[in-house]
C-alpha cells in the first residue's frame, strides 16, 4: 500500500512582499564560517547572494541528502552557500551558537532546520533586528517572533506520523485481537523539543489510538511526559487493552536509542515498535541484534531512509517506513531565500512523504527519496 502526500502550498501561511531587500548590509560574498571545518561544508557558486544554511546535523544521511538539494539550487541560482550543523541533533547549544555566528556575519539570508524550536527564538529576533531574513526547513518554529521567519519548507509531520500508525495498526490488529490480554506498542522518538518530531510522534500515537478505539479497545499512553501530555482522553495503564510506551533518548545517537528500544522490546507484552527518524529506527535494529524479535514477536516500522533501514525493509526485518523528500526540502529552502532577496512574495511549502515497503520501494516516485 502506498500513500503520498502531494506537495501543496499551505493555506493561511505567511506571505509578504519584501521591499527592503536581503541581508544585514554586507557587501561581500565572503562570510565567517559558523562552525569548525568538520561540521561545515561550503559551496561557491559564482556570485550573487550569500546564504548561511544550518541543518540539524550531518550525523544523519537525511541532512546529507538535503545538502544535495541545497548545493543544486545554489549552483542554479548563482549564489554562495555555507552549510553547517552540529555533530548531533541533540547538540542544541552548539547549533544556537552557530546560528548566532551566522547572524553576526550578516549574510543575505539564513535557512534554518532547528534542533530545538524554543531555543532559537531569541536568535530569530536578533536576525530580524539585523535585517537578515530566515527561512525554516525540515521543521517549523511555531513560536517564532512575528515576521522573523519568512516561510517554512517542511513535511506535514503530523500526517506523516499518521501514515506510520495506520500501517502498523493494520499489521498487528489481528495479533491484538488474539492476545488474550494487554499488549504494548513501543515508540522511540529522537527528541521532545523539535516541532517536526513532536508532530510526527503525536501523529503516530493519535492515529493508532483512533483506530484501536474504533475497534473497541482502550488505550493508555505512558512514558515521556511531552507526548503523554499531548494525548486527549488518555486511558489508565492498569486497565488498558493497549499500552503505547514512548521513550526519548538523552541524546540523539543510535546507541542511546538502542538502549531505550531494548527496554521496551524486552517486555513480553510488546508486539510492535516505531522509530520516528533514521537514528531511532537504526536504534531499534541495533537492539534487535541481541534480542532477535523483529518480524517474529515484534513488528516494526520506521521513518526516513539510509542504507541500514532500507536493507531492513527490503529483507522484511521492518514492515516498512515513511520517507520524506530531503533533496526537495534543501532545494526549495534556498530557492525561497533567493525569492525573498528578489523582493518576491513567499509562502510556506509542504513537501512530499511516502510509505515504502519491500514491494514498492523500487517504484519511480519513491526510489529517488530513499537516500543512503
């Protein structure tokens, strides 16, 4: 089964005619790098505007795929781009420092994929005060100071999480019916700070809960408080038919994600797992190296792609996963910044996502988004 969220322009999004031009007044295309050499990659494309781009981290190949789109747009538009990111997506303070350095260098614009959407609020105000336009990509910043973010380029992560929840429920509903007692669904989220990850995790929880309740089951969500508090009409753990246990690692690493996954997968009533991004999905696979329970007692779904996860989907260890369109996100983010600098109206853009499994992952509209 395949689901595709068609790219659309979001209704009611920010749109503004930018008459004042771009940047904080720098006349040079040279900018001080916002990070050390091991976390920054610069493309010189031959004149025009200079943009600073901050990804969440190059730890995930998702952001490496984004950079392909960033570089392609830079070359096509004739702009220079300095792409930086912290060592890990949990290195929130490092990214904020990089963002502040980027603002200080007075580029013509900044594209930002925020690790923590609340940690960047002061910096966004500083960017606006300095006359540096910001386009967010990968995740929105819901509480950004008004006018500080010109547009957001991102997946509808709530709907994407729902796709994962729908596919997983369909796969395990007979197992739930035959269980003869409570069952547990595990969810490992990379963090509880970024809007995209929170939306994705809640989308999964709410869709799974909705489908289960429609079949007459009671559902209790336990674990990480950020996700528990987001659930409406949460059931009681001691009387629930289905327990959804949500774990968030202390840092976004495969090893710590594997520890959280193992804690849930070791429980005898666990029948399913969801990893909300590439790192957490790989953490579930790492935990399985010792437990050997996937595709037997436990059914797993993931999110994003990468060589390891793709192989697990292909050989049936994972039921499937949801992938985004990272190359498009990077490309559109740079194109949107360019339009801002050209004084054009810009608006939020929603990029595609797809369910993929062993049967459809080679199809023409899906395969290009399954990056390594």
